[in-house]
């Protein structure tokens, strides 16, 4: 039996790959974000010390769940990566903390990802991955489609960010290897989405108390999500400016380059051409795009 | 499991084990930063020399340490081969050397410093205490939950292996049990007067 375990096409960047400016920047971004999330007090203070052991055991669960292989055909198997599942079960903040703890232990005890590269790996998987895994369910309510979408997006964004960071560090991945990598990320994403759906359905069947009811989105939570997404867009734009190739490759892979509508839109080429100095254009375009997407989502999404 | 060996190693006795976790953490970061910031052969040779001496002092099996550090190689090898093919063999070798040495430094740190020692250092360095406590809990229950998953895997193998949805059921059950375990742990902690951080 071939154990082509998809997630072993790992997204954990080891040390030695990223150049100092890249890992330093991402450390400087990730550390305060994680610290902020970790220091936030939940509405009910007594909840905090209940959640600490829960988060720890859930981290152990993520490790353990990866031992259970899901057959995906052709003798290959995949396993749960867990970012989306945790985000939906514990909330995105707690999920980010749990995954950060997992990544720190993986770096030190399992040689899965580097120590200096921790900032990058935390950013890719524990922050961006969790956020994108959570966003569809948050905006459209939780159902099989949004869960699947979340699982898929979280893996895709982690993979693409890792590629972009490597690219920015001058590790050459262009042409076919990059396409293969993106294909692998897409496959891993589909597997993750499917696994997350079956697991959540089975937890529902167990009628478990852990299932969080989708509460009405408070203004505060929305602002937090928007803020985090904005930071993400800024970083993404910054990375994209350093690594246009891989993102364009992604675009061509998903068919966005076939006479796309948005080349004629004001956000063409991710630049707001008519306003602001050179350096502000890409981020501004990213933010505008985000605002647009958010408006569309909140207009189209079910109000709960 | 892999970390069981490291856990045992970290409880050994040697001058390197006796060194404070903070000093070792600083040394680890120093070596990693040097390798990353000045990736030249003099740096690499100096770092390998220092790490070899440190490994000797630790009294741990040298080949064992090397093979654990080799866990980084599958990832590295792919990119090294790609770089080689794109006509830059020297850079490819450097990539392997850098990531392997960095991995070795991390292994040596983890194999001579018990987890509780470095998490306490992190706490003293004003790392968010929630995060540090979660790391400690995670490590403490890793064996327990992993054992449960292992049992499930054996049981499934006895029934002829998992189908996709059955594996989902197993992970769901594992999740539910972990959740109940966490609740039980929390109640037990309250009974013993827990107030946010371990004493």
C-alpha cells in the first residue's frame, strides 16, 4: 500500500529556507498577534481557566487525529489537519492558540518546521489558515458547504503563503514544480474539506455538547474579523509584490486569467492606479477588495 | 512515538543538561540566526564544530541525534533537487547543510532540556501564560490521546481498515472523548484549587 500521505507534502517550512528579512518580518507580525489573542479575556472570566485545559487536550487531539488515515483512493490516504475543525468548535481565537502550541512543539520535538520559521508557519497555518477556515461559516452560517469551503480555503491559503514566502526568499519554485505544488495544495484542501465535513457530521450524530450554536455576529466580533482580514490582505499584498509568479500561476490555474472581468475593474492587477503613492497602491487595492467582498457577503449572507 | 525518546534523553545527566534552559535557548537562537544571516561555509563549519562538541558533552548517542535531525530532509531534499536541476548545485548543497544543521541544533536543545524547563523560561520571558500553559497541557496529554487513537487504529485494522466515513466517525469520537477528558481534568483541577496557571 502506498502511503502517499498528502499532508506529508508539508507546509511546515524548516529553518534554512527563509532569508532573515522574511522570517523576521513574519515573526514580528505573528508574535504580537498571538500574544494579543492569548491575552484576550473571554466575556465570562471563569471560562478562561476552563478553556485552558480544553485547548491543551485539543492540541493533543490534533496530533492524535493525524494518526488516523482517511483512504482517498488509489492507495493514497490523507489525514485531518484540523485548523478549520478547531476554529468551528472552539472559535478562531482559541484555535489559533492551540495550533500555535502545536507548531511550537512540532518545531522543537518533531523537526516539523523550523524555530526561526515559526513566525512564518504560525502566520500561514494558525492565523491565516484558521481565519479562512472560519470565515465561510461565520459569514454564511454553518452548513456542509461552508464547512467544506473553510477546510479547503484554509489549506490553500497556508500552502500559497508558504510558496510565496519561499519565493520571496529566493528558493526557486516556478513553472511546473509550482503548478504541481499548487495542485497538491488543492488536492490536500479538498481532502481536508471532506474530512472536516465528515468529522463534524459525526460529532453532530454523537449529539455532543461541544457543538457551538452559531450566535448572532456581534459588531465587536465583526470588527475583529475585519481587522484580522485587513492585516492578512496587507501581508498578502506585500508578499504578492515580492512573488508575482506563484500568485499569477494560481490565478491561471483556477482560470482567472482567461479574460477576467477584473482586469477592467479599478482593482486591475491589484493596484489602485488612480490614487496614492506607489507603495500604498497594492495594500489599498487589497483593502478595497476586502471591503467589497465583505459588503457582498453581508448583503447576501443569511442574517442570524 | 518519536518524542518519547527525546523526553527520556532530556532527563539525562551531563554538563549540557545542567546548563539553564534560558542559556541554551539563547545559544540555540544565536546559532540559528548565524546560520540564517551568514550562510557561508565558514559559518557552517564553525556551527557544525560547536554543535558536535556540544553533542559530545551531552553524552547522548550521536547517530541517534543525527537521525532525528534527518527528519527535516524529506522537505529539504525536494527543494534541493529543484535548485540543483535549475543549475545551482552549490546553492542546493548549502540549503541541505543549513536546514540539517538548524534541525540538529533544535534536536540537541530539545534532547537536553526537559519541556517543563523551557516552558518555565518562556513564562519568565513574559510569553503569554495562556499559550505556555496550553503547551504544557498539550504535552502532558499527548501520550494519552495518542494512545486512544492508536487503539482505534488497531481496532479498525482488525475490522479490515477504515472507510472514509468510518474514519470520520473515529475522529469524531476521539474529539468527543478528548472534550469530555478536558472537562474531567478541569473539574479535578478545580477540586485541587487551580487558579489559572500551574503552581
